[in-house]
């Protein structure tokens, strides 16, 4: 179902199962283990982010639909007006796509919590690092693997 198909705002997403999550979240050498409060803060933040991004995506989708619907209205526009309209549509489309990507990443982070793989690097399997995960909960790579990926 597309975002525009819903008539009312989606219900807020529920927290994932956090039973024993503090023990399942890995830490790097020298880091303190996760506490239940830290795990709850991460999960709550991700759920709030899903709700925010979903609302933002609905509004952006609506704005893009309006732009596309009105794109043929300027039959007498000069080339500058047409170019400006095209640029505005492209900008709005970029925002919609970026929001969709962030929403997918956030949903994936919540799924990783459910699966027990949250905080573990997708590449090397080691702990991503508590500070990195707290700063960027959607992280899927540790710093070393991320740096290696960016060098390619």
C-alpha cells in the first residue's frame, strides 16, 4: 500500500521485544555493557524516528503528487519557468527518495533488534561500538569496515 492510499495517519509503531536485549547487544573491548535504559532509549528513538519519517514521507509524497499533477499547467511558460518547475520536481523527488531510504534503514535497525543482530557489524561480525550505535543507531558497519567501504 502506498502512503497516499491511507486515509488516516498510521498507528505509531510498537517497540520491538527488548527482553534480554541489553545482554544481546554486543560491546567492544573496554566498553561498559548495555543497560536496559540505554537499550530502551535506542529502541524508543528508532520507533519515534519511524513515526516522524512516515509522516514526513506522507507530506512529501503529497507535495510531489501536487507538483506532478500541476506540471502541465504552464502551457504559456517560457523556458526558464519550465526549467524551474522541473528543478523543483527533481528536488522534491530527491527529498522523497532520501526519506524513503532513511525510513528503510530505521526499520532495518528495528528488525535487527528483533533478530538479535543489532550493534553487530554486517561485514566483520564484530561489535560496531556502543558510542557509534548511540550516535547513529542505523549504523550497520563498524568504523574500520565503514572506512574500508568508503575507500573503494
